[in-house]
């Protein structure tokens, strides 16, 4: 039977590329996204299940994950991909900006894992991949809160990796460099992405991590060769 993989933030960029790649590879991607219309349209176009889900809303996580389990039974994989960007001098951030980044990138990832991982551990089967960032591998200016949101997930992922592996469940992190997606534009930040990797290139790496069941791919990073030119 086709393996069911929940993807958060699957309505654009890396998440959407993952949906296509996983479908081609014989998985059943379960599309989720904060924009209900986009989510429904993509699900209908690709003939896949789709659910509106804002991961910054803890009640929505509980309700939607219960519905997905009811509709599809046990889940084989979760890719915590939903994320937002915040850039600029720390002093210019509003409290609302800060909360949105932490609620989405950090708490959203943790609560999604909390909703899905326990059943995987009980069954001794499953994979969780958290989309992190090179922003959680080193520090640089102007991304203090985005970086904090991802460093937290680096720690979370590493601890769950060692906690879950002996029980037959892989928890892994992917730490991409620049991806040519909507993320910066959505945040109102101009960015030259000519040298960035494509969402499809990044998705190919994640699908390899997911498929290679005998390996626990820890701290996997990658960027386009052009990014070094
Ligand atoms: N782009 C990069 O250079 C880069 C580098 C390193 C890591 N990453 C990480 O890669 C992941 C994917 O980002 P991307 O580059 O593909 O950006 P993207 O094209 O903006 O995609 C992000 C997705 O997350 C969704 N999303 C945002 N907030 C959400 C929420 N509260 N609940 C549910 N979905 C939500 C967005 O929905 P909408 O379609 O409604 O906007 C979108 O579908 C993120 O975790 C990001 O931090 C990106």
C-alpha cells in the first residue's frame, strides 16, 4: 500500500515540489496549507487529499490531524515544512512578527510532531523530517528571530532523533541554503534568487532521505553549486 505522508505548507515552494516528487515516487502525499482555497485547488488538480491547516493554530492542529487519521488511518511520514521568513534589525521587529515566526516555525513543528509521532512510536514505524535551514547551522546578522526559530528545531530534531531511532522511527532535519521560492517575497524582502537551488532540487534531497529507510540522515544540508560562484 502507498505510504501516506503529511506535508505542512504544501501550497508553494519546497512543500509543493515535495508533493509532486512524492506522488511520482509512489507515495500518497497529504497536502496541508494555511490557505484553504489554494490547498483545495492543488489537491483537486493532483487528485490528492488536501486539508486547510494553519500550523500556528494549536486547536487546528489537533482537529485536522484527528480528521486526517480518521480519513486515512495510520500515517507513515510527516514533513514539517511550513515556515515564514523575518529579516531586519532586531529592534524593528514587532511583537506580533516575533510571535508569528515562533508560532509557525517552532511551535507549529513541535505540535505537529506531538500530534503524529506518538502513534508512529507505538507502531515502531514512521519518519518525521523537519525542514530547518542553514540559519540553524551558523549565525549571521539580521535574522535573529528566524534563526532562533530554526535553532530550536535543530535541538528538537536532534533529541527526538536519539529518542525515536531505537523505537524504529526516524526523525531527521534538512538544512537547506537558499531556495528560489516565495518565502522572501511573502515576507516583503527583496532577494536575488538566480543562484539559489530550485524547490525541486531541494525536494529531491528530502525524498532521498525519506526513501532510504536503512539510514538516519542527520543534519543534511545542501545548496546550489551556483551559490558559490
Ligand atoms: N527559501 C529559502 O531560501 C529557504 C532556506 C532554508 C530553509 N527554508 C525553509 O523551507 C521551508 C519551505 O519554505 P519555502 O522556501 O518553500 O517558502 P514558501 O514558498 O513561502 O513556502 C512556505 C509554505 O508554508 C506555508 N505556511 C506559512 N505559514 C503557514 C502556517 N502558519 N500554516 C501552514 N502553512 C504555512 C505557506 O503558505 P502560503 O502558500 O499561504 O504562503 C507556503 O505554502 C520553510 O520552513 C523555510 O523556512 C527556506
